[in-house]
């Protein structure tokens, strides 16, 4: 039974935090350093996952305990040791799932903790970014081929293409259908098979969908796959395969101008446009190379809901005023009927309505009044309301946008590292040199399992040595000395303060009693002296 886990299960998070703080305090005598990090992760290798699930408030204490900062600054820089070995690798030297658990936690504050930032950036910069970039290079190649095929070649000498141009077009499209569509199909099958095997489903009402489709990039990949498949079915080259040398302009090998293809060209062009948009949308994954660009992109995505509300309200107003104007008795041709009226109002909202058309409305007072009211509500009220909503939404997500960007990068790191080979992973671990002991201050060789960096001395100023050092005998038979201030918690402070107040009160009461007794005695003695003096005076008078 683990007392630490028992404290979490019983809700004693203060006790759990105290245990973490005690375990991750670095202590030292004259011979050795003592640090409970290795023991903690050996006994509880899944401690990060457990804290994220049951005690997320204790997780910052765990991460803080993995940091040592020097109180000595040299040339404006301070040494900092991050003991992140057990967050990068497990006991067997394999990849640790700590980053995956942190990403699944979806906490933008925790993901920006200095410890998480350090080890996730190391995984990204030294390992994952190269594999991710190599994978996206192939996607970039397919995009360039697609642009060449759909947007460049087909507009060169249109209708009078030579054999070389038609062969190049066919080669580009064959590469798209086999290379791009084939790789997308393979990826979708792999994700689907894995989710079915592990029973990973996401419920939408009564329906279950594979969990991988909760990621927008996977939805985009599936949509692109469907678009390319539809393009393949409507490909004019395939429709003209049986009639390449017929009697029509543009005939020849791999022609697209045969009569059989005339009926599918429009659908093919529309689907091609959608596929092009999806290609560029999926390319936004490359924004994770810059946290600033990635954060901006995520903010844009999070405020789109406000734009959606504005578009919905605008559509409602257009339909309202279009039907209302159509009910009027007028002679304006641009507002004749609901479809024309709705189109004209949409052009007005977008600033595309011809200016000269407003002159014809001068003679239609009711139509002019209705259009004026529409302009006031849609362009003045709703547009300014949209600006206010966007400003409020931006302020709400501004503080966490870098955290969400890091969560996106972390998810890509986790996915990418799964495909890294064992030899490459072993070389990566060797480059981190976790077995070498790190210096605390100059000449003070400390503990291994960490990475040392420097930070500006004013970033996290500290004047207290984070290592608790003890002198005296280092014999194992000796009891560990009691730490100074070990009982300096809030309860002990209040108890000591209460005792001090009680002692002060007793002293004050004693001093008041003594003062009263002293003053009464002094009064009696003075009265006695006055009586004596009075008696002596009377005796003197009697003698006279």
C-alpha cells in the first residue's frame, strides 16, 4: 500500500503535497547527496498520469521539486538543474508517456511549466521535428504537383496543348491519385484499425465514431481523401480514354476535350477547388515550428464561433427583410421577389451593391426605408457587436493561447516519436548524458539524471540555498538530524503566537495587580505619616 496514493484517494491533498515536497527536497551531508526523485519514479512510474487524473493540484508541486536553482549569480546568469530523466525515459530506457499524459490532460497552465517546456522542447528540437518535417516534405511535394496539374498546366495553351503538355498533366494527376490518395488511404486505414482494435470510440449522441476523427487534421485528411476519390471518378482524361483521336478540337494522347468529358468537367473543377483548399488547410500543421504563429492560428480558430454567430444573425436579417420587402407593392427590379431581394441585401452587407442602384430607390420610399433600417441593424449594430465579441473572446483566450499552442506541438511530438526507431532513440538518450552528475555551484559535483541550463539572474531570484545541508557525523547508525524550522507550518505558527499572547496577557495582568497594590500601600503609608505628623503637631501644641 502506498501512503502517497492513499493520501490522494482519501482526498488528503495537503498531505500528498507534503510527501512530494519531502521526497523531492535535496539533502546533503559531508559525504553524499540525498534526493528521492529516483525512488519516487521507481515506485510510481505512472505518478504523472495519476496526478493528472485524481490530484491535478499536486502536479505543480511535483514539477517544482524537479528544479534546483542556484542562489549565486555569475555575470548575470544563474545555474538551473532540471531533473527530467524520468519524464523522458522509463526504467527500461524506452520513451516515457509523461508528455502524452500531460497533453491528454489539456491543461494550458501545466504544459507551460518550466520543466514541461524544457523536456518537451528537447524532444521536439533534437528528435521529433526532423521526422515531422520529413513527413510534411512529401505532403508539400504532392501539393506542388497538384498545383502544377490543376492550376498551371491546364491553362497553358488551353485547347491547343501539345503531346508533352498532355503527358505532363497525366503524369501529375497519376501521381496525385496513386501517391497522395494512396498514402492518405493507408493512413486512414491504419488509424481506423488501431481504434477498432483498442475500442477507442467517441460518442455523438447514439452514434460511435473512431476516436482519431476527433482531431481536425484527421477529419481534413479524410475529406481530402474523399475529394481525390471523387476527382478520380470524374477525371476527364479517363472519360476520353476511348476517344482520344476523334473528330474534335484538342484531340490527341491524354486529351481532356472529348465530347464524353464535357458533362463532367464542371463537377471535376468544383471538386478540384475543394481539394486545393483542403491541401492548404492541412499545411497549417507547419505553424508549430513557431509558437507565436501557432498561438495566433489557434486564437483565430477559437474566435471563429463568434464570426459564426454574426453570420447566422446576418442570414436571419437578410431573410427577414427580403421577405418583408417582397411583400411591398413596389417597382424596383433589384428587390423583385425573395431571391433577388436577398441577393441585393447580401451585396449591400458585403459592400458589393452598385452605387447607381441606390438612385432608383429614391422613388420607392417604403423600400428605401426598409433598406435603411437593414443597414442600421446589420452594418452598424451587428458589425460593431462582432468587433466587441471578437475583442472579448481574444482577451479570454490570450493568457492561454501559448499553452494551447504547446499542447498542439506536444500532440505532434507524441505521434511522431511513436515512429522513431530504437537505435535512433538510443542515440538521442546518449546525447542527453543523464548518467553524468551535474554541478550545483562551481566545483560542487551533485546529482545525475538532469540537464543544466542558465537563466537570467532576475528571472527567478532566490536567496535561499535549496539544498538542506547537515554537518557532523555521517555514520549510517546516526539518526538523521532534525531540520531547522521543520515544524514551521501555519498551525505551529498559530500555536506559538497564541502562547506568546497568553504569556503577554498574564504579564500585563500581573503588572496591573502589582501597580494597584503598590499604590494602595503607598497611600496608607502616606496617611500614616500624616497622622503621625498631625499627632506630633498636637503634642507640640499641648506642651505649649
